């Protein structure tokens, strides 16, 4: 299911989203201040390319929490909201439920990417 799910995901928009996240990461890495945010965009690109069979593990500490709060205020809330809406929209059909679950997984990472590892 993992391979088939990832292939369908890529064909139905995952590749476009992953490339978009990678471009955002490159733009953010232009400045020194933006490099940590660019790294998180690359993390999102990685998960967006093939989300099936991957898990998110949270760690970090106070530093990650502080930067996550800044991220949530600047962009994370809107990004997570978009992924939740997309996930709920795909869950309308039985076939779309696994894709909706993956979208909700990405909403979690989009909300708080600092201190998270993709396994």
C-alpha cells in the first residue's frame, strides 16, 4: 500500500507541492536569518513527496518551542489550516481517507516543524 499510495499521491499533486516547498526553501535560504526556516521547508518537501510509510517524531527543547511559536504566528497556522481543509475534503470518499490522513500528518508538521524528525 505504501508504494501504490505514494505513486498515486505524486501523480495527483504531491510532486508539484514538493517542488513548491523546495523552491520556498531555496528562497528562504538566501538570507542567513532565513536558513533555519528554509531547512524546515525542505523537511516539508521531503514529507510531501512521499508521505505514506513515514512518521513524524517530535523532540527538541525550549529552543524548538520558541522558534515553533514564531513559525506558527508567521506562517504555520495558515499552512496547517490549508492541509486540514485539504485532508477533510479528500476524506469525503472512502478511497480518499488514506490521503486525508496523510494530509493531516502534513498539517501537524506544517504547524510545528522545528524539533521534528521524519522517520
